[in-house]
C-alpha cells in the first residue's frame, strides 16, 4: 500500500513539472511575440549644432547590444529599435550624444532630429627631427662643415652657373601664373570684337621667346 502511494506521488509530481514547463514555454513565446510586435522603425537626421548642416558617417549604436547603423552623406539614418532603447551617437570631432526612445510609443514609426556639439581635442606637441636617434644627430653635428663664411656662401650662390641653372629650371610661382592668366583674360576681354593686339611690349612674351630661342626650338631640322 505504501509503495502504491509513493508511485502515485511520483507520477503526479512529474505531471505537474511537465505542465509548468509547458506554461513557461507558452509564456516565453507570448513575450517574444509581444516584443516583436513592439518593434519601431526609428529614423531621423543628425545635424551640427553651429551650422545646422548634416553630419555624415555618424555611428549609431543601441547601448548594450551589437546592433547599430550609420548616417549617410546627408546625415539621414534608419534603424529598428525597441521602446525604451538608448541610442549612442559617435562621430569624430563631436561629443558623444545619447537619445532614449520613449517606452510609451504605440506607433511603429518614429523620427527625431539629433544635434551634435563639436569637441575640441588638444593633441600634445610633437617635435619631428630629421635624425632617427640622438646618436645620429651627434654624428651629423660633429661632421658638420662650417668653414665657409657668409661671404663665401654668397659668392657660391651668385655664381653664373648657379644663376643660369635657376633661370632655366625654376618655374613660375602660383601667384605669377595667376597674374599671367588673368592678364591674358583681361586682354582678351578688352579686345573682344576687335583685332587682337600684338604683344611687342609684353615682357613675359619676350622672356618666353628668348628662352625658346636659347633652347633651339626655332632651329630647322636637317633632312636626311
């Protein structure tokens, strides 16, 4: 009689455990379906606080997860979130910003505008030397030749060979090229609808002519 009573207790205990497991599975399934039904399509744009211009390539991460996205060239983003999620906005030259999605939303679509504030980062001073180590600097310093005086160095820089080399190989600077182009443009506009003027008094044209003549560009090629 006692054995039968023990067997019945074991059977009823197993049935109750099975029912509890089924109830827990059903509850978890309902919770999962409920959470999936509460997903929100969160979209918006990220702007700079000072200029109100879009900030591209901003990393947007859901805090505590490995989910996220980034803004496009126009600062627009689109992300699937849950109510109550906290978003972190990360971008270079800007301070990190945080935005919490309201947990009382009933709509499946939500949009917002996020403003980022520029962050000033002071980098430590770095001194760049042309020598890889102090020993190399010491060696170069000890072997430095300082026998020439200022007058001797000036004479070397003013030698005819050095000046001729600079004359033939040194190109015009950016400002000189700009002035030449603008002068040609003004001359073209000034003589529009008329006969073009002859640049007999143009020093640049004479310099180009003399340089081309020295290089032999006007020599006739000999026919074999």
